[in-house]
């Protein structure tokens, strides 16, 4: 192969490569996003962000309300309530014991003691 033949082969290869690059570039350009496409995607993302934020805030509020309701219910049912005083219980304690019959207490100097002293012992 001579110098002219090598240059011609190289030129052919370059032309083929340039043609491949042109076809690839035309495919890429056809798939480019336009300003309208970008604004549509941006609006869609904004809508999703707003909807997600509203959903998260609503979930947080409902969880907080439920938590407060559970605490209120538990505190109302577990704390001791004020009990109304009941009627007093009356207990009658007997006064001092008083026998109904009177017993005679013997004295040391009474007539029984004198009699016992006067009787002769055997």
C-alpha cells in the first residue's frame, strides 16, 4: 500500500465515523427536552411536593390528636376520683358495767368476821 492508498483508506474510515456520529447526534437531538417539557416536569414535581407535605402534616396532626386523646382517657380513668363522704358509722360503746343486783361485800369488821372470831376452834 502506498502513501496515497493509506490516506484514502484513512479518509474513508473518517467519513464513516463522521456519518455514524451524525446519526447518533440526530438521535440525541430528537430526544432533547424542550422548555415546555421541562416546565411540565417542574409543575408535576411541585404538585407532588405540595401533596406530600399536606399528607405528612395531616398525618402528624392526627397522630398528635390521637396521642392527646389516649393520654386524656388514661389520665381520666387512672387518677383517683374524689369520693363523696358516706354517712358516719355509729358505734355504741357500753358505759361502765353496773350489776343489776347489789352484792354485799363482807368487811373485816362486820358481824360475820366477829362471829368467826368468837367461835372456838377445836
